[in-house]
C-alpha cells in the first residue's frame, strides 16, 4: 500500500474512510503475523501502515467536528 495523501483522504466520505481504516487495520494484523512467522523482513512496513491509519482516523475526527 502506498502512502495515503491527506488531500486524497479528505475527498472521501465518512463511510469510505471507515472502510479504509478497517482495511488498514486488517493489513496491519496480517503484517504483524508475517513478521512473527518470519515471512517479512521489512519491519518498517508496519510503521508506515500505522501512520496511514492515524491519518485516516485524524481526518475522520476532523470531519465529525472532534476536538
């Protein structure tokens, strides 16, 4: 997965953002399992996915008028 740009994410609806957050969460879980079993050598990949998830959640919070 490539780095999500915040301008691209802001154009998405709340429903799309929720789906993207769920997709990223599942991807993080799969990557974590691959790391545990020795299938992935690039451990920084999970860090990038977590950052993307944070971007999505931040934009969702902004759209909802969160604090």
